[in-house]
C-alpha cells in the first residue's frame, strides 16, 4: 500500500553526514559535546583546570547539587517543578542536627531523610490529588520550610555535631571519596529506575500525556506524587552530606539550591512541560554548571559576574536545544 | 454584491501537509454567490483541512485561492472574518465560561471599539429566533451548562452574527435533532437567497441531497469531482466518488451466521454516570460487534468510559462474564480483559515522548504488575501481531508516533490493546481521521478478532459505518439506551430518527398525547419499512387501545396488536382481526417536504372511529407545524 512505501525510506538516513546527525539526535551526546568543549576551553585558559586535584574538587562540588538534581529530574519529567528543595535541605539539616543531640548517627540520618520524604509527600499529594499548580505549592512549602528551619534551630548554627559524621564524606571506597560514590550510586540507581522499571516509564508517560497514561491503565496519581517524595528525600540526603562535610548546620543552608538544580536539569535537556529528559543529561548538566563556577573562580572572575555567566549558559542551552532538536518533538 | 452564480471563491490546487502527511494534495473548490455547495469526502479526505485553509485557520503550503477575484492569502481567522468569511467549526470553539450572547459575539470582541450589550442582546435574540431557539436557549446561560446540540447551535449563531458573505458549515448537524436540522436548513436557504455562498460539509448524504445545489468531492486530499450538480447524482454514484470503489468492498456484507447467544460476556443494566449517561442497558456476546449509535453528545463515549473505569458511576450494574464488575481505575478493567480505544487519539492515546514501541506496549505496562518491565517477553508477541496487522517493523522501531498518518497511528493504538488479547474491545470513533485504505484494514482487523471470539463495542458518528460494521446497534439518545436493533434492519434515515434527542421530542410528545386524549385511544410515531416498524414514540391515553409497543421497539408488523393496519397502510381505519383494535396510519412530512415517518392513532375495539379524512388532515397539519 502507498502509505507504507512513502515514508519507509525517509527514516533510514544514509552516509556519513546522516550518521553524524543521527548520533547528534541524542540529547546527551550534544550536551556531552558542550561539556567537553567547555572543559577544553577552560583547560586552555587555566593550566590548573585539568590537574587531578581540581578534577576531584569538581566532583566534590557536584555532589550536593547533583543529588538534588536527581529528584528535580523526576519532578520535571512529570511536568512539575519543586522550588522547595533548598529550604527542605535547610530544614532537614536542622532536623538532623537536633536528632543528633538525642540519637546515634544512623537513626538521625534516617529521621532527616524520612522527614524530607514526608514533606515531599505533602507537596506531591496536594499537587496531584487536588490538581494544584506545582509552582505555587512548592513555593509555599519553600517559605514554610525555611521558616521552620529558623524556628527549630533557634536562629543559630548547630555546631555540637559528633565528628564521626565526617565519615559519611571522607571514607574512601575503591579510591573514591564516599560522598562522590554516593552521587554516582544514586545516579546509577535513578538511571536504571527511569529506564528499566515500570515506575520509571510511567513517570515519562505521565509527564508526556497524563490522559493517555490514565487511559492505558497506569497509576497516574501515585507516579505524580512519587517524584516529590524522591525529591524531598534526596534534598535531605544532600543536607546530610553538607552537614557531614562542614560539621556545622546553618538554617540558611541550601539557599538557592533549587535554582542550581533546576538549571542543571534544564541544561541537561529536560523539558519543563514534562515527558522529556534523561538522568545522564542531568548529570552532564550538573558538571557543566560546576565547571563554569570552578572555571570562573580559577580565572579570578568576580563572584558577582558568575550569576550572569550561569544565567547566560542556561538561556543558551535551552535555545540550542530548541533549535537543534528534531522538529516533530517541538 | 455580485450576481447569483458568479464565483465568489476559487481555490486551485491547494496543498497542505501536517508533519509529513499530506492532508491536501491538489484540492480545487469553486463557491458561487447564492449557492449551497456540498463538500464531501470520506473521513480523512481533507474536507476539514480545506475548510480551515479557506477560513484562515491553517495556511496552505501551495496552490492559489481567489476571493471575489483577488488573491487571498489569509494569515489568521481574523483576516478571514474581516474579508467576510466565517466558519462553523466541527469541534466547537466556544469559550466555556462566557455567556451565550458573549460567545455569539466573540469575534466582535477582537475588533477595536466599544461593545453595546443592549445591541448585542437584541441581535442575538433575532438570530436565535431565526434558528427557532428563542425559547430554549437562554442568552445569559454559560456555555458550559449547555448540551452538545445547544453548543452547536451557538456555534452556528456565532457565524450568522458575522453577516459573512461566505459561510462554511463543517458538519453542523452532528449533534442536532431532525427538527433542529430543518430549522438550520431554513436559515441556510435564506442565506442563499440573500446572496451568501454557503459551503456545507457533512457525512449525512440525505442532508447533502436535501440542501445542496452543487457538490465537490474530495478523496485523499484531491478533488475528484468539482462542482457537480447535486441533482445529477444518486447516492450510489456519490459514494463511489467518495471512496473510489463500491461501498460493498469496505463494509463486507453482514455475517450469515450471527454469533451464538448464551450468557452475555458483558451485561450493562441501568448504567448511570452523570451528567451524560443517564440510563444505559445492553448485552454483549462473545464474537459480536455491537454499535452504540446516536448523536454527538448523546453519552455514547461516556458510556464506554464508565464501563472502562475512567468515569465515576452513580448507579446501575455491569457484569463481566456473569460477575459484578465495577473497576475503580482503567488498570482493573484492563486486567479483567477489556481494551479501550479512545476517541481523541492525540489527547487520550498517544504518548508523544515515548517511542512507537513503548506506545504499543503502554496497555501492557498498565496491566503489568511488578517492578521490572518485562518488555523482552513481549518481543515475540509484537512480531506476531505486527505481521498480522501489516505493521512494518521499521515503523514500530520509529522514534515518534506523531510522524505517522492518522491511520497508522490508529493501527498502533488498536495493536496496543490486541497485544493483551482482550475479551472485550471498546472502540470510540475508531476511524476518525483515518484514511480510506487503512479504514478497510481496521474493519478487517475488527471482524477477524470478533470471529476469534472477542466481543466488540463500536461508537461511531458515521451511521453508515456503524450499520455496515456492526451486527446490532444500541441507539442512545440523551444518555438513555432507547432501542436495540439488528443492523441488517437499519438504514441511516431510521437511525437518524431513532437517535433524535428525547428532549427535542417534547413537542412531539405533546402532540401525540393530545391526539390520544382527544380520541380516547393511543398514538404513536414510527418509521415503517416493508415488514417492520421502528417506534420513535408512543403514548396511550386508554389502556384498552394500547398497541403494545413502546418507544425504541422494532417489532415485525405481525408481532404488534395492529399488524393489519401497519401492513395495509390504508387511508382508512383498519380493524385488526386478532386484537380488534381500530387504527389509522398517516405518513407525515416536514414543511420542507422531508419525510418524517408515520403517525398512528389506535382506538379501542368498542369505539366508533371518527371520519378518517379529517383526522388525517389534522395530523399532517399539526406535524408540519411541529418542526
């Protein structure tokens, strides 16, 4: 039949340039290319950039925003947004600090993560069950979280923290510092979950077309809430690692984290309308963000200019993505 | 205004593609001043796209459009309105939160200057009076409160308010009752007389023959017959033009052996799911293809959704294989063996960001329990199914479903459910936006799975398709199942009259009641064919005169108590030899000469019948005035 013949040939690109295009049709490849270009430019500009010490430093700096960005990816894939991650990190940090006054480290960490998950459940349930705007609900939770962090901490830093907490960050496993290992393990888990489990595929389907997902029998409500729970819990993990690293907990901790996390996810190619984005893309987005910060520091650029640089990169990244991505997906 | 017959709009060789699919591949259309021009074609032939090009909703890729002798290159519907082109949209484009008046003058809101609400109201009243809706359509009501038919009428009023020179009606009658259609035709006749050019797009051939002067037929995006005199064609010739072959090739004849009876696989009793589903009952047997017929907005889609667990039920009993079945979510229905192809593919079926294969596997994913995916296990099944459905492997491996033609998309969506080997398949408008070639292969697939024992329910607004494809049709009107008829006994006209909304029957009901009361007997309205009656409405004032059938019943003449009168069709009262009932049957027509079936008066055996002639004249007169 004619219909079959017509479009059969168009979907099989031939020749080197076509193959090149096919490879570049993958978003991660494009973003990885951007990251490499950035790395080369920075290494040319600053001889220190490629030193092992600095590279390890880069990984270390990626941990907190990287972990939060995983949860943010889940949320953004469903078409939502979580503005509360920074203040949830602040609040759960304070909860960790207070718990450590009474309990041992494992229990305290578990409490912090559980409270992060509970806050996520609260936001997610409101958003999914009552069909409220994610932006507004998480904005509200953001304000509440920060306010509670101040109240619980008594407006001061908590400093009497058992120094053993430090081990969560500075233990070396297989030659890798444990906080970096945590980051990598979490990314591997998230990658496997999103790509190869029923839940992961459902999150994509819900974000891409909620109505169709419901009609196909997928549990839209559950998988609309789950990402916020993941996001809340991972904010607490990030808060735990920050506290462990500096052995001091400030109610202000995590301020602005939401913007870095959202930026990383967006640079990584996720669509804020949901349904499109990958966890590998997010990881590359995190590296790009951290590299820019690091590079600007190495080059001695004023910290006041860094915001402009990062903002510019975000805008350039989404613009490039829109212009380069296959037409049918727009 | 130019003189009647002069071309107002000439479209030549218009082309338009959507995402690589050609919707128009060289369409021509000439509309003359003072004519009603039918634009016909099978589903997916490009009628709507051509209409939307002319009305400025989509921009053409190629070809030319001359309007009043000047080249027309519209960039927006607003420009079309400014040049006097209006369109009544198929899918209503109303603002749900605004009032009827505001909606009628919605296009005026886009113009600079101040609006006079008083003037708007007066003009709106005038238009609705022309449409015969001044009593039933409250001007102040919000559009969200209106029924589908009322919305359609507001949409029509909106186009009339523009005083356009060219009006395109895109399937304006899909949710209207016959009476409302008559009023619309009156309005169209007046528009024509005032020098307006009217394009009329419809699936309903009898309407096309009733109202249009000339027709243009599109097939697969091309004009295959341009500006043919309507009178010069008969229905068979027209269908052949539309589909390019005899219709028999598409709807193969009804199966000689109807599926075996026994316990129904799905039994629905008094199903309620407000606001649209009010009281629906039917039985579905294994291997059967059942149609739900009715007008748009009658509650057919919602019935399917309520069965499938997508819509809350408030009453009624559904049994699947004899067991009570009330899924709270589609996943329960899917696991119980039900598949559902929803009406709006883009909105309810396609997940654009997942690959074609994952789209194919989406129903499986919904039914699947467990943490892992288990896609691997499905590979063989997919390959087998693809071979059966004629789905090439490279299409399944495709990146996005959106790049496919409507027909190919629909095949994938149907395959999504067939993969689960359902016991019951529910399909809502399965050939909407599907090209003619793929349509016949979809029919073949449905017949094949029915033959293998799957029970199928099809909703279709194309009555011809519904009758041609199904074994039996349940007619749904205003959310109630009112008739259960073997498809072999139906034709489009009977189905149209049966499907008329009960609400529009009010005047008819009053008329029959008065008739029954005046003569102390029973009155009915029905369609009669050679050996069978299709009762549209029946009222008995005297229980002794009850002919023993109710609205929706379709008995053979000899099964009623007035068989003799029905088969003789005499102009006099006929006494039935077995029941003794005395009855008179009178054929009725609308004031436009449209045949509207037969009205009967039944008197009890002991009564003295009045003079037949006088009664007949009174009935004919009252019926003519009714619509």
